[in-house]
C-alpha cells in the first residue's frame, strides 16, 4: 500500500487531533507534487476540496421563507413532521437573511414589496439560491394585473420553480431535491451566473 495512504489512515484513526495531521499531510502532498514522476499538479488541493464543499452545502440548506400569501399554509405543512424536511438538512428556517443561503418566495409578490424583497436578497450569504414556491411566485398566478409582479425573476434571479396553487408537499420536496442536486454538482446559482461566475464549478 502507498505509504502516504497509510499515513493518512493512521492520522484519521487518531480522532480530532488527527484531522490536523491529515490537513498537513495533504498540504505537503499537494505542495511536493502528487503527479506522475513527482510533477506538481496545478490546483490539486482546491480541485479535490470543491466537491467536499458542495456536499456540505447540499446537506445544510439554511432557508429564509419570504411568505406573503395563502401558499404559506402548504409551506408550513411541508415543514411538519409528517413530511420531515430535516431528512434533507433544511428543517430550520433562519429569520435573518444574513444566516440563510436559500430564499423561498412563498406567495404573491406585488410591486410595492419589490424593494423589500430585493433588500432581503442582497443581504443574504453568498452563494445564494432562490426557490419560487407556487404559481403566483413563479409567474404571477391568476393575478394578471398592474399590481402583481409576473414572476419573481423580474426582480431577482430564480433557480427552482415549484408549480401549483398551492404546491403539494411532494412537489416542495421535489423542488428542494432538485436544488440540492444542483448544489451537489457544483453548478453556479443564477446569482453567480449574473455576477460573472465568481465561484468556480466543482470538479
């Protein structure tokens, strides 16, 4: 067996203190060059770390619900124990946008609410994702009038649209799983695409 692998396994067996040793060994391996013939591999460490970060983001979705209308009832039911969103690491809503990375737009958005929604979105952590919950958030629903925003993507970038009036909890879970798949693959959010792709794609 490769001596470096033996050293890594031994360090991992040491527990918490071993984590520091693992990091040091990986850094030494990366700096000395892990390629064929000892040639340095450019970006080896960050390339291998990106999927780990994507996996961590995927299973720790900190959500901020921006709730305005009747879809709130279905949103609350999907958060209850019968559907158990804690299986996906998304059970706890964060009531400050500075602690959240997923913004749920739940219900109708009117133009007067636009500045407040934009302010909440701007205060969120980066990278950040947006889910449109229900037909009204996605396309304005049956409120085809001057007061209603015909889809939140006219105000902020949106990553996942959940159809329905209101959506069933099964659809909510499907939307969340779709977002988690995108995060796990290291795909850029719409915000990152619009800002020039400041975060690299994993892999």
